[in-house]
């Protein structure tokens, strides 16, 4: 039987772990699939590429998640709300869009039971989707961002810029939702703000994975538990895989193979 083809579309994609994660699961579960990577410069070509290359399913990464939302024929309810898609499945001649990033994050923080007051540093696409799912799940989310512009997209949340920030709550989970520290050594907010958060913090969490960011180093220096973005990446991958294979396998079955990408 011909192998089904899956890919990650984005720019850049050369450092993505997704091909390894999905191929380990295909192999372990004896599923006839192959997952590759495709650097796509022009997002407006996304839909055509899907059909031209005969792709069954894809993950979509920076900077094409909003275009991915536009080009789907059908969207699940959560993708509709956040207007961003990171997983697409082709069924017949239709493209179905989902967003598994935010669900992956929600699952990744399950271990911090009882910690419900969350401060997000950053207000980009990932923060937006994740803030909505966390609020639905009963978390109180506050957003702190460098610039004011993006905060306009958070009418239902308490928001601050670095200049307007006042410590008005005891935040339990402090989350770096920015790309600060990804390719540089910067903190996501001024250090004097981080210092005010130490006493109530149960954990500092980063969505960046594969390196210890200055944000996580700061937490370790102050003996605060830390967590990087690896579990979020793993869980969003498992949720995408469930969609790719039309729920043929359970979360646990997929996890046992996909997590080998992180050893
Ligand atoms: P966006 O480009 O949409 O948003 C970037 C945000 O970061 C903005 O709020 C921006 O602030 C802020 N920012 C960027 N650089 C700095 C800096 N040096 N100091 C302070 N603030 C800064 O990014 P995304 O939401 O798409 O991605 C955010 C992060 O999430 C990335 O690091 C990405 O790798 C990670 N990610 C991880 C996943 C995982 O599975 N682990 C999944 C998806 C994303 P401003 O508005 O002022 O510009």
C-alpha cells in the first residue's frame, strides 16, 4: 500500500522536531505514513501545495498559522475562536483545520495542580490561543507584554505593559510566551519585574524547548521549579497525530513512541 504523506509547512523548518516525532509514532504503531518537512516562503501557496504534493496531513508553523486558518474548508470550534491553525487534515477534496498548540500547553501544565493564577509574558499568536483555552479551563490569566499594540487583542483579560505593570495578584505560574531567549540571551521582561514575581511563583514555564533560556536560568538561580516547552511540543504532536490518523490510536499508544524523540 502507498504510504500516506505528511509534512510540516513553515519558514524556517530545518530545526523542527516534528518529522522525527511523527515518524517514530508511524513506525512504532505500524502505520503506513511518512512525515517530511517543507520550507514554504509564500503562505498563499499553502492550499495548492497540499493537493499538488498529495499530502494527507500537515502541521503549520511560523509564519503561516493565520493563512492556514484562511485556507481550510472546515474548522473545529476552537480553531474558529482563535483564528489560527497548526494542524490540517485532508479528507477527500476538503481541508480540515485544528489548533493543537494551546491544548498541548494545557495538558503540559496539568502537573501544577492548584496553581490557577497565571501570568503570561508575551501576547503573540501562541499566547492568544493559550489564554483562551486556559480561561475556559478555569485559570485566571493576566497578560504582560512589551508593547501595548498586541494587548488590544485581549479585551477579556487583565493586561499590562512593562511600564504599567503593578503587582496586584499572587501569580503562581509565570510563563514565557515570547521568543525572547530563543535565538538570543534576552529575558522576556525587565529583571526587576521578574524579581517581584519570585515569592508567589510555584513554577516558571517556558514555551521554548531544547535550550535553557535566560528566563529559566533566572528561575533556577532563585530555586523556583522550571519547565520548558518540550511537553507542550510532544502533546500538540500527539493531538495532531490523533487527527492525522482519524483517532485510530489512543493518546497513550501514540505517546509511548513519540516521546522517544526527546530522549
Ligand atoms: P509571535 O511572533 O506571535 O509573538 C511574539 C511575542 O513575543 C510578542 O508578544 C512580542 O512582543 C514578544 N517578544 C518577542 N521578542 C521579545 C523580547 N526580546 N522581549 C520581550 N518580548 C518579546 O510568536 P508566537 O506566539 O508564534 O511564538 C511565541 C513562542 O512560542 C516562540 O518562542 C515559539 O517558538 C514558541 N512556541 C512553542 C511551541 C511548543 O510546542 N513548545 C508551539 C508554538 C510556539 P511585542 O508585541 O512587543 O513585539
